[in-house]
């Protein structure tokens, strides 16, 4: 970016929307990079380090709370060079402002033994389809692979948490009581013969009973996503509302699209989707969006 650009009037909001965030230091910016799901290759890490070492005038990077890598202290004159060099490894700059942001995700079922759903694949898929979609305010999506909820879907505008519904068959159950011992929620207790008594109202659908059973009498009935809408942290935090106990994996994009469309139709400028829900009513959202997916 040439010197004449510095002399022109700078639209800081436009720069921020493109991932260049003004710092307190004169003409220095934080460059926020796009890292969907927090997954990044070693080649990209090496290139980011190289670019940061070359162009950061403060000499360091920052790992954001939403899994982005930020190069701190980049001079406005160096924007074009930074973008060009990062592009050699297909590393893109993220965006800020009133639009769909880069989704966050835990490791999911790919390598985490607690994982139920493939959060990484879904985060990449959602990012490809929805990243940058204009909204009334920022719109953040997150994917957690199990009820431990490492990604904190309760703080997401739209959050998906992996769940598995267990079912028990009496055949071959030897009454070992391991399922009851594995259940941290007290949803399973053992009768006098060691057979499980299941209280579904206490179940968080983690699947620990299935993993603990040596006889395979606890099985997977179905697995998918529990869906939360309207969460946010910050100055006025709001815990997201559970709007679906179960959504099939193949319906995630449809639900995200329906939610964003509803938000853009019912929301106001600079109003988060949770604030919109508080204003117009959760029942309205459930009826007009979640209701179409309840039989999924």
C-alpha cells in the first residue's frame, strides 16, 4: 500500500471489516488471520512467523480467544505486502464488523476420545458457506464435539454441541454396573441385579455409558447436534437458549441459513441475535425457525 494511501482519509471501519484493526500506536494495525476451527498447518504457521518477524514493528503475534492468529504492529504501508506473502500458503485475512465470523471448533471426534461429532469438518463446511455474510451485528458460530462444550456454545450466537442418544437392550447384559459408574449425571442407577435403570431427564447424551459397556448392550440410537441460539459474552453477556435437542448433521447448514435469514429479517442494526430474541420473543424464533426442524 503506497505512501499516498496514508495521506488520504482512512476509513478505519472499512479496514476493520477487512481484518485490519487499528491500534493505539500511530499507523499500526493488528492483522487478524482466518483460522476456521483453530486448525492450521505447519507450513502456514511457519509463513505467519516469517511474515510477523518481517512486518510486525512490535515483534510478536497474539492468539485470540476465538482461535485466530493476530500479527501485532503492522504498519499501514505494509498491508499489501503482508497479504501477498501470506497468500503464498493460502493464508487469508479474517474479517470483523457486522457479518458472519470465522467459526470456532474443538478437536471433535477425529482424535479426542470424548468427541461425538466431527466438529472440524463441519466448521470448515460452515465457514466456506457463510463466512462474511452481512448481518445486523457480529454473528459467531461454534462447534463442540460433546457436552463438555470446550468451544462454549453457550456463548455463541449459534452453537452446535455433539450429542448421542443411548439405548439399552437387556439381552446379554451381565449386570456389571459399569454403565452406572461411568455416568457422571446420575442418569443410570443399578437395580439389585446390577441392571441399569435409565432416567433420560438427567442424561446429557455424552455416550459414556456406551463406551463403558463391555457387552455392547448400550448402543447408539442416533447422534447429531444440540442447538443453542443467542449467546454472547462481553459487557452484557447472555447465555444461549437451547432450541433443539437434536439436529442431524446434514441439517446444520440449513439451520444456520434459516437462523441468519430470520435474524436479518427480525433484527435491528447493531443488535445481536440474542438481543433480537429477547425483544421479539424466543417462541417466535422457535416457531418460525426451529419448528421446521423438530421432526428431523
